[in-house]
C-alpha cells in the first residue's frame, strides 16, 4: 500500500503526472531520490531508471518503499554525488525535487552541464524548486537551502547556462500557503537541532526527514490525503500557476544546441 504523502507532495505529483501523460514512458535519472516518493510516482507511470542520493539512509528508505522495482531492475539506486559519477546510460529525463537550491552557483552550472551530457536527444530536465523569497523561513535554513527561485530568475539562469525554459508553473498555491504557519511550527519542534549542523550535513539529512504530521502521517489519514480529495486543490494550483506567492516551481528545460 502506498504510504500517506504530504498534501503538497500529492499536488506536485498530480501536476507531474498530468504533464507526462502525453509522453511515452522512458528512462529517468532522479538526482536526490530521498525516500523514493517521486520515483514511486514515475514507476507507477511506467517509467524506469535510477536514483542518486548522498545519504545511504535515504537510499535504504527508498529501497524499503520500492522493493519490487529494485528487485526487478526497474529502479537502480546509487549512493554518492551524481555530479562526480562516471557517465551512465542516456536518459529521457533528469529530474530532481528540492535539490538545486542546495548547490552553490558553480555546482548549479555543473548540474546542468551533467544534465546536458546525460540526456538523450529530445530529453529534458524537470525541476521542482522552492519559490517566493519572501516566504523564506525556518525550513529553508534547516534544510540547507541557498536560494528560492522565481520563474524569471530561473529562466535567466538557464539561459546563461545554455538552456531553454520550456514550461514553468507555480504549484501548491494556495493550500501550502494556508498551511505554512503550521508547517513552520512542526519543523521548529522536530528539527531545530539541525541548526547546529553544517550546510552539507543539512543537505544530506533533507532527504530523510521525520516530521510528524508534515512528512509522516498515520495510515488512517490516507482517507483524507489522496488524489481524489486533493483534486479541487489541483485545479486551484493549475489556475494560479503564475501567482508569485506559490511556494514551489515546476519547470521543464531543454539544452540549446551548442555553438560550433
């Protein structure tokens, strides 16, 4: 049985599934697979691929969440820094969720250079990133974020790196905004000790979080937190895709042809 996911995660996955509906399933690379929620969504949609994470504990959780996919080879897991790994099999999609905001600008540039080298022809990079700097808060600090993005800022950064931003939309508005004060209080209570960690340690721990009623829920709440009950909020997030207060940006990007 699928574990209960946070409402914002459900909304992000619903938007991704809608965007991928017109594309045949292919091969993905997920950078920062964490506990495997996003990879599980892709596997349900018929994709197969590999996941990378800096944290062995996070990979253990992903392996426990998706044992059949790992056993039958639809999902391969790797511990380490994808930016430093040897080139692998070409992928139709490189995807990350709440990853590139952890990277200093030189590593952010390396990330997109590695995406370019990894993607098959007609492949794309898909990103979920935090947005709206005015909503910077305790969760950004404790997770080791370096920035929040805007659609225009992401477009400009990608253009400078030789990429085209083909699609961008704000997600989870307004539900996540309504829940933000509660979310911040839960994070403060459960994770304040992370303030003593260095930035790298915060980044590594961000994929294996345990915040009751924010990242983990009792099974009975699956009756409330599911695609059917979230559908009205999915319609709202679609209608509000350009709202500057959206807390998450979804983006699809493709590399421009390199100059001869």
